[in-house]
């Protein structure tokens, strides 16, 4: 069982930055692929980024967002720069075992609001 707790959301002006954190429980954190997803009001939840060893991103955030992980701290981060109003959403952290296809574990989400 893996428990995930996100933090770092908030209100920021367009062009600003935020760093989201996701702390995970468990002793085998390094064996999990960690992902960030987001859901805007009235929209489907969408993939943002994931990392096993290196990051993969949705096109809309490439060059602006950076995903990283600290296995010693059981934490994954999402550094978000040059934020746009369309980045406004609830951001969720998720985990899947390295050999699994689907994300089994999800955090409660953290709100990111970008004002224009």
C-alpha cells in the first residue's frame, strides 16, 4: 500500500512559478513510476508528467514544467514555471509499480490557480 500526500498548490499570477511536492509512504519508492495528472473544471483528468528515471511530459507543458524525484526522501516534485491560466486545475500525484500499466495509488489533489 502506498499513500500519497501532495502539497505546494496555491494562487499565482500568470508567468509565475510553483513547485508541487508529493510525499509517498513505503520502503520501495524507487520501484514506482510517479506521475502528475490534472483536472480542470468541466474537463477530463489529463496526464501531465511522469518519471521513473527520466521525465516524460505532455506537449502543453514541455519546456515549462520539470518533474524530479528524491528517492531518499520518498518525494516527487513538479516545478512549474511560466504558468498560464490554462494550467489552472487540481493536480494529482499518482504511483504505479514499475512493471504495472495502470496507476493504482492516488493522492487527494492540490489546487493550482493561475490568475491572468
